[in-house]
């Protein structure tokens, strides 16, 4: 009985780990390649969920076609692109002017962007959450895992996120594009000499990282209530995950995200009140033993 309970809570914790991993992955890309501390990542995650909600519930009414609903699968493609394009605007218009300064300035700027986005969505949609009604029919219901009945959609979210994280890691660490990105941040003048547009590459990288936040938001929409504050508490946990995995480490972000979600879920079996703080306790332990994080490079 105890084993079944541990496995069940582990699966539920892994479902939280999905969002920890995807959000920390985008954050690690932006910090690791651009040295930007993007505090707006949680707000962009929230924006991705709202884009999915708007596409399903409001676009049809806006164009006079009440019966038109842009479904979840289309939103899964469109929302990250929309959020990513917004992220590129932030980089082009705001962050680009701060690269020569200490990263604390980018943190303060993106914190301001977070407050502005939250205020806009609260004024438009209210502070209370709104359920997302567009969960695909084929992902409704449950699957018998032997030790528990698990929602099909949550299982899809886990599998999909694992595939996305592995694909991103492969592109960054094992392809020519990833090598160009790393070279462009470490020695931009040399890369420019090869005819590569480094500023454009930086903008696209920031857009890609924020697009991952938007993708996580779309995945979260059918599970959690879509709310302007849904990313506010989560961003603190995500920063802890990135620190544990190693600032800027792609694999560290993925492993720490899924692993900490799993640990958080299992902690509820033995001492539920500790589940909300176990991640921060582990962060303290890791920083004491290995300040660069589990996968970070020791200086």
C-alpha cells in the first residue's frame, strides 16, 4: 500500500516537474547564453496560458464567428510563437541597452515587465482564475497505470515535455546551431568575422527561451486555472531549480526540474507540510556542497 502511494505521489510530483523543467530550461538558455536574469519568465508562462484561452474563447467572438474555437493543438503551436515574438520585442527594445551593465539591471527591468503584464491581465480578465475549456477530447479520461488511475492529459504533458526538453538539449549541445550560439556569446567579435549576425542571433535566442515559457503555459492551461498570478509564485521555485541544476546548464535545468518535482511529490507521502519547502532546503544544501550547482561549472 505504501509503495502504491509513493508511486502515485511520484507521478503527481512529476507532473509538477514538467513545468519546473520546461520553465527552468528556458531560463537556463537565456542566462547561460545571454547572461540575462529574466524575472519576467513567470509572466510569459502566464501569457502563454492566456493566449491559449483567448484563441479558444474570444477570437471567434471578436471576428463575428461565435462558433469558432481555435483548439488546443493550434494553440500549442501559435502561443509559443506569439510569446516568443513578444520576448524578442522585449530584447530588442529594452534589454539590448543593458548588456554592458551588471545582470542585476536586467533582473530589475524584467521584474518591471512582470508587474506591467500582471497589471494588464488583471485589468482585462480580473484576478480570479478562468478554467480553460479547450482540452482535447482524445486526452480526456484516465489511464490505468496499475498503481493508480492517471489522467490522460497529465500523462501526455509529461511525455511531451520530456521530448521537448531532450530536443532542446540536443540542439543546443550537439548541433552546429548550438555551437554558433555558444560561440556568439563567448566571443561575439570572432563570430561576426565569419559573417554571422550576432545581434539577430541573440534576439532569436531570447525569443526561443521565452517561447518555451509560453509553451509551458499552454500545457498548464487545461490543468490549472488560467490566472494573471499563476506565474508569480512559480518563478521563485524555477529560480531555485535553475540554481540547483547549475546556472546556465541546459541538462542541469531539465534533470533538476523533473527530479525536484518527483521529490516534492514523494515528500507529501511522509510529511506533507514539508513539500512546499523541500526544494529550497535542497537548494541550500547544494549551494553549501557545490556552489555552482549539480551540473554547473566550478570556477
